[in-house]
């Protein structure tokens, strides 16, 4: 074993356990990865220094998500701090993801984007096209009046490397292959 962690032996396998305080945040993706490696919820809990019930809560919480919510949870490109989650950019990107996820599909009315949000989303697309910009998220950005009262968000001039994405990929971005498709500006964009 490398580092200062220790090896934990479970009935099903051996897993490196990180030092206390240096554990990765427990997400559904991490739980799934542990389960693929043969660990049960009790063993996962032990690795993270939490209760089995806390692991079970994460699993149940994820299972309660609709298909649309699950898709957005898995493919949203950033982990946004709660205090920055009310920004217009976050809301429009979430609306865009919801719109893309439900386009052409039979979904319950509660999952469809209401007309007023569709109008706002169309205005957002126009802004990105007309001003030739993309959205960037960086949780360390300071507040900017008229853009992001709590900071974390900015509009940036579109660069050739942005391609057809609506977003700027930076060190805070995790872009899955499916996310690369979801976060395209509708109708494309030629730089």
C-alpha cells in the first residue's frame, strides 16, 4: 500500500482505505464503483467512516430521481456550491439539460419544461449566440453585479476550442462523453 492509508480486508476483497479526513466525498458513482468491486454497503460505510444507513440513504436518494434528474445528476459538468446554485447561468443550464433530456420523449408533465422556462431558455440561447459567448463556472470567481451575485459564474468570449459547447471547459469541469453532447448549443455554432 502506498501513502499513509491502511488496507482494509473485507470478506469479498482488499481495498486501500484513505487516511481519515482525506476521504473522497461519497457519491452514487463511487458507491456503484465499490459495488462493482464487490463491496457491500457496510464495507463502503466502514471505508468512509460513516454508518451503513448513510450509504443506504445515498442509494435511496438516487433511486428516487426521475430518469431526467438522474441524467442531469450524472452529466452536469460541475459541482456547484449551494450558495452559487441560484445564479441565472446555473438555472438556464439546468433547464437546457432538462429540455434536451426530454426532447421527443413521452414523459410525465412534471418533467416537461413549462412554456415560461422555454421562453427564458430561448433568450439564453440568443444571448450566447448574439454575444458570441460561453458560460464558465469557477467556484472561486468573485461576485459580479448583473452576472452572478454570489460569484462562481462568468460569460466568456467564445474561443475556437469551445467548439459548439455552451460552456467553457476548465479545471472545475468534468465533461462526460454524453455531457459533451448535452451541453452543445442547439442549432450548432460556427466560430
